[in-house]
């Protein structure tokens, strides 16, 4: 498997360089997979596709379907890969306002440039434009892309159980994802930000940091751990903490975890170089992240973890370009690791492949503020997901990723349409969203050709 991966990766790396150079020249290269995809059939066939689907369509689209059989994906590489995910975005079209992670202190997404791009707080621009984390169409799009890339689940950045700042919105957003995760068969966990315990005390919402953290973990226990898709390792649920940066006494963590009864205590994983000093016996392991010394820090991490024999979580990332200084949020992260036309992601993926890790965390799926984004962007398209497809060994390619993107665009383009396609089956007519629900169903089932036909038919007749 190793030789196969390196051979294919070399070919993909060359492709990345070619595509990057083409983009720099202002061209828009068509992926080879799209050039060889099925030619669109005649209108009569596309009409028949819609008519046939009417026999399977139930009640009108509500934005949330019943959870069904998960999407089964074959991977030739058994290594588990999880995407660190930010559920903190709001958009004016969905939430009636632009959230601060698109605006920071000085950006206004209502300003649109000559290329149709909104002014957002990032050096990178989402392929679909700035979005809302609450949007079910967005969740469908992101998670289909993950499945088609061989990603096994998500680790949500999580700021506690209280409604302060935008934390309550983030918590609610995280919970709107759960049914889709269960429907597609993606696992999930939470990455606790321990600063929230101190902030809760400062704002008078808790008596002390221990009580505040205990309240948060009780919420996790009763809200998330019962999900059939919650991540487990060695028979126990996994909880991550980004740090700890504030609760840094092992005795404090021992006390916090008393909220879990005997035998219930989860595997607790902290940031690299923290478990021995600040967490103690409560730590099951550590996860690698991003540092300005790049792979030097990763080399030290793997050396250290080899000594501890604890749970080891590798990290891969596309680079690091913080927008905080430009966005008026300060210069705490005034260093950068530039993506180098996609080579940094290839480098970290290849390096991690050669190390001993229990699983891999992508840092990140969509932190636009720090420039650690692998979701499709105007700058890189599907490049990072194509690399993942190669690494994970899924039976999909660029054209299948495009299918998820096409589904999202049709969802949005036809969201308010009053047009209906008249079919010959009992004189019924259907809104386009119901046919798009069927396309989602076919993608889940691995019937991508049928899904593509259905999307073509909807695009043609609505």
C-alpha cells in the first residue's frame, strides 16, 4: 500500500503544480475526470428520469429528512482521518447578519468586488462564498465532500454549554449537524476550549472554574455521548481539549472528571506537550497541531509520544496564514506557513504517513481566519480533497466531488422557485427540492451516475 500511495501521490503532486501554475496565469483548467464524464443525454431521457423518480417521492422537502442507512465508503487505507471543524459562521441570507468570523473587526461582506467576491476576513475564499454553519444545504455539501474524500468524521471546536458571546450559537449549530452525521455515517467528537470555564466565572455564570468545567462536561455527557456516531477509542468516548491553557493542574482535571461515574470516564486527549505537565493521569494521549517550526515540532512530538506509549494523533494541514492582524483582531499569530501551491498539505500528509499515529486530525476543514482551510476554495478548488482521495484510497474522483458542489448550487438556485415539473403520473407535480433529495439519496447509495442524471434533469427543466 505504501508504494502505491507514493507512486500515485507523485503523479497527483505534479498535477497540483500544473493546476496551480494555470491558475496563476488566469486560466480555469477543466479536471481530466470532468472531460471524460458521461455526455448529457437527450431531453426525452431526462424527462423520463424525473417521471420515474416521482414514484419514489414522499412529502415535500423540509430541509431535514429521516435518518436512513448510512453512506458506506470503501477505503483501501484503513487509517482513520478526522477533520477539525469550525461551526461558528453566520451569513446574512440565512441568519440575517454576518457573523464575526466573516467580518472580524473591519471587514464587510456586503462589499462585493468586480469578481463577485464578498469582503471577508480571510486570505482564502470559499468556493460557495461565505455561508452559515446552520444551513442544512451547507452541512449536506460539506459532509458529502468528506465522505467522498475518505474522511471518517469531524472534531467540532466547542466552547462550552453557556450562552455567552457567540458560544451558545456555536453549541446550537453543532447540534444541528448531528442528524446529518448519523445519516451519512460520520463520527464526531468535541474539542473543548477550557478558556470558557474561566470566562464563565468572570461573567458570574459559575462559582469557580472546576464547577464551570464540570457543568460543561455534564452537558457533553448527556447531549453528545449517547449518539451512535460519537467517536470512541478502545471502548471509551474521546474528548479533546485545545490546551489546556487555563486549567493547568492535574488535580483540577481529576476533580472535573468525577462527573463521570466509575467505568464511564472518557479518553481525554490534550494538545501536544501538555499532558504530563498539566493534565496528569486524566490524559489518555495528545494530538499534534501547527507550529511555526513546522515539521521540526512534529518530529519532537512523535519522539515524545514514542516514550509515553499514549494515544497519538497526527496532524496534517495546508499551511497557516492568520488574518487576525489584517482583520483588526491583533497580531498574536504573526507568523505564517505559506501553502506553496498545495505542497505543504502534501508534505504534512506524507510525513504523517511515515509516523506511528493512532489516527490523523486535519487542521482544519474550515478555519478561514487562520488560513488552515481544505474545503474547496476559489484559490485551490478540490486540490486538497483530491490528495485525500488518493491517500485514503476511495473509489471516487474529482467528478464525484463536483457532484456534491452541483447539488449545493442547485439547492440554492432553486430554493425559492415556484416552478414545478409536470409529470404524467396521475398529473402530479413536484418542487425541485424533492428531486434533489433523491439525488442526495443516490449519492449515499453510491449510485453516482443516477444522481448525476437527476441533477442534469433538474437543471434542464427548472
